[in-house]
């Protein structure tokens, strides 16, 4: 059963990035396909998908264990200013579902997604503000908090990423 927001998801990644999408945006990917190599490894291709709001993705700089704090309200401006890393993205949600995945899941595609990584949202466009700072250990991905604010907007976000969006150095 999909979760509603606010929600915290603990996501362990093998890849150096996190991907958010609604199933409609990945419906053309064949079961078992290596989408990462074929269509999501060239920075220009990633930027095109991200700028279209079909798929939201960002580089974390490291594999690791992440606590994703998802909310539908605007970010706290003080927390946003104090964060070491931040990025703006957009996403179009259809059929009320948003999936959150490890980048490496794109290497052997499976449309099924762990229930803990599925969020229920109203259909429409969302502006995503993601921000984080290194954990106390100083090691990226060491039980690190990432805040993701998904604000409903009336049209797709106007994004101009020229490569893979970075939520790291």
C-alpha cells in the first residue's frame, strides 16, 4: 500500500544517485532492460529527461544509506540556506503514484517497486526542492538525511539542468 506524506523512507543505494518517477514515465522500459546504460548514462540524455519532469534524479556522490524526508509543504528557508547541497527538480505524477529508486535499479529494470519506496500523491506537477548536508561522520551516505519537498504547481517546472543534477560536490 503506498504511503502518504509526510513520510520518511530509508533507502540503501548501491549507485551514486536517486531516481523518482511515476510509472507512466517508465512504461516503455522493457522488463530486465539496462536503461541506465542505454538511455541514462549520458549527461545530456539525463538532463533531457529531468528537464521534462518525466523523471527526477540527482547524484548523491556516493552509494549509502539515506533517510529521505518527504513532505508536500515548502521548505524551511533557514534550513535550505544552511544546507551544504541543494537542487531543484520537477516531476509529473499520474495515477497517484510516485516511486523512489536507487539509480542502479535502472541497470536491470523491474517495473515492480518495493512498497516502502512508493508514495501516493495527487496527480499533477510538482516542484521538488531537495537539500542535505554531510552527516556528522563526514562520510556521504552514512545514514544521511535528505529533505525532499514536493510542492504542487500548475505546470511543469522550468528546469535548465545541463547534465546530471548534483546533490553533492
